[in-house]
């Protein structure tokens, strides 16, 4: 029987929400093995003085398998 663990991460990008999510997975993958899925729980952004999106932010839940 596989046992999985879920952690919550927050990440940001100046490009897109997809890039922010990928950055979270890339960073998590440096110390976690067996990542199975990611659930993007929240989207948010910061806006500059001209009314343009400056930073895309995501909160994700990453699921990975716990090894014996």
C-alpha cells in the first residue's frame, strides 16, 4: 500500500500562473522524490501603478509518495 504526503507551497513568477506553479514543482523536486501531483489551490497577483499585473502568485498542494 502506498502512503502519500501533501505539502503546501507558495510561489511567484513575473511571467504567468503556470510558470509560478512550475517553479514550485521544480524547487520541491530538488528535495522530494516521487512527486505524484500538484493541485493549484489559489491564484493571486500584484498590480503595478499602471494597472498591469506585476507578479503572478499561486498556492499549490504537492503530493508525493512516502518511501519505506
